[in-house]
C-alpha cells in the first residue's frame, strides 16, 4: 500500500518486472499483470490477512502509517 491511496481498498504487489493491484475484499487482481501462479499466492495471502490489510488501509488513509503483515509461509 502507498500513502494517499484512493478507493476501493487495495494493495500493490511486485514480482520481478510484474506489477499488479489486488482488491483487499476479494484478493483478486484488479489491475496490472502478474504470473498466474504468483497471483494465486498473493490472493491466498490476501484472504488470510484481510482484517490486517483493512486495518492498514484505514491507518494509511488517515496518515497514521501501517503495521507489518507476515508473508505467506
């Protein structure tokens, strides 16, 4: 996520030269390009951490920073 984000709640993922935007509520890619297998991992991670992602979204949109979220294990 970046500071000064815009709706809908989302986060950005990077893999090599690929960049994509994923929905927090569904975990699905909503913009960009990502290899299918890696996109599935990002979606799985997002669904596991939906509450944390939404909390970070709220913090960032109010200028309060964010909390680190563990990577997919």
